[in-house]
C-alpha cells in the first residue's frame, strides 16, 4: 500500500554509499519515518552523507567483521531504544572482488566471505536480544518488519538454481558469499522464528552494470522503493524465503 513501511527502530549497515545510503534516504522519506534510525557505516563522519538530515543516525558500527565494533553498536542502540528493543535489522554491508574462476584467489574469497556472510551472522547474533525484546514488546501475533525482523540484502547471483549472467560476470567469491548468506537467512528463520522474528533475504536488483537490459531497476531509488514496499508487506508466511525488489519470490 501507500502507507509505506512504519517501524519504530531500524539499524542499517553499509550506509557509506550505493544501496545502503539509498535505503537510509528511503527510510527517512517514509510517511512515518523510524523514531530511531541507526546508520552503521565504515566512515562514521559520513562525508558522503553530509547533506542528509539524519536525526542522530550515527552508530559506532564501523566494521561488521569486528566483534568489538558490533558490541559497541549494540550498547549504543540499547541506550536509545530502551526496553522497546530493536524492530528491524537490515544487513546491507557488501563487498566484491571482480574476478573469474581462473583468477580467483583464496585471499579474495576469504575477504568477501568475511564481510558478506560472517558480518551479517555476527551482527544478527549480537542484536538478537534487542530483536527479541521488540518482538515481545509489540505483543502482536503476526510477524512483520514493524514488529521484529532481520533482512539480509542478498543477490540473484547467489541463487544456485538461477545461476544467471555467467558470461557477464563470474565473480565466484560474491556468488558463493551470497549463496551462503541465503543459507544463513534460512538458519536464522528456523532458529529465531519461534521468538517472533521474521528473517528474509532480499535481492535489491541493483548491480552495476545491469546484468541484462530491462532486468534490474534503473536507479538506486527505484530499487529502494521496491525493497521498502516489499518490507512493508512481508509476514510470517515469508519467513526464511528469498525475494527481489519487485516483490517476486526467488528460487534458492
């Protein structure tokens, strides 16, 4: 609907640019923006975000691969939200190293997996108590992003069934890290679902350059609009599933 995504508190990782920054702007522009919006970024001074009117967005989560950084972020969020907990965690930190199967190195593989898969795992583990608090505080029976949810920003390139765009980009480490992230989403859904926390993977479709003409969103804004619309609609039946920015279910 046009009422947008209404959620009390959101922590968004990867706000330094691209999709993360787009999602940050999109959340601020919702008809009823989050009361608490935590933008976790590698550059806390946010040179790229200087012009953004974000109400106290800063979160000391400089590095999703550093447990101490994550702990500091949890403390900061806890101070702000109190017993209301954290409603929505969006893991949108991502990195890639362009390569082919022939040029792929262990170092690249490890670096990308650490950020794209281990990062969201550690962040989800650390914020679980606050997400549980939110799920209980809301007291609604129905799961939703307004109540308590973890959204992992994934990619169609992580779909083993689709395995698309091979000729355009092999990007082995990226594909493998996103396939693993999708499995993480399923594991989180199986474990946290009983606590009322919704866990979903979302492909924002925004890859540069687009895989095929007309396939992806034209702009980050279009992608963000679609993703936020999807987040406003998903419920218990979507727990542990994979969706794209158009609101279409994707195969694993």
